[in-house]
C-alpha cells in the first residue's frame, strides 16, 4: 500500500472520529479551537516575559484545554440525545446535527478564552485598548471575579 494512501486514510479516520465526538466543523468550534491555541501561545509568551515560564504550568494548561474539549464532547452528546428524544416523543423529523447546546458551550468557552488572550497580552506588555480593558473588567465582575489559576 502506498504511503500517501495510508496518510489519506488516517486523516479521513481522524476527521470522522473528531466529527462524531465534537460535532460539525462549524464556526463555533473553529472559534473555540483557534481561541484555545492563541490563549496557550499568549500564555507562554506572557509567562516568558514575566519570568514565570514553567513546564508544569504549561502541562496544566494543556490538561485544562483537553478538559474543555471534553465539555464540548459531552454537550454534543446531549444535543444528539435531545434531538433523538424529541424526534421520538413528538414524532418529528429533526435535522441531523441539531447542536444548540454544543454551540452555546463553544461560544461560552470561546469568550472565556478570548478574555484570557487579552489578559495574557496585557501581562506581556502589549497595549490593550481601553474598551477591551473595560470589557474584560465587566466580564470578570459578571462572573464574580473568580481567579481560576489558568495558564
């Protein structure tokens, strides 16, 4: 078997599994994944600039990101169960891929990641426009200002 055929099959299998676990490759999921990657990178940059770079903290950050992806997978399963249950109970033909809960989870987690990116950039010394600073402060007040010790 040719090597390119093996790679093509492996990529197709990975994509199929990812879609089954996380749902459609749509904008909410893309937002979350891009924001997670940028949050991690900006967190490493901020830690390097402030002299707090630590592989242990970095590994906790990766573990946290994986746990968040677990939430997305659970939300996707809930959507699938709700769609199947509603379709059966109401004798409806709901469209495949109904994903209201997963979408809400992706947006909520994505917003949290964006706030963290802004904070990381501020710690790294990047100029943060005042409207963004106010937005971050308002979001922190809304969630009770809890510190979660994220990397």
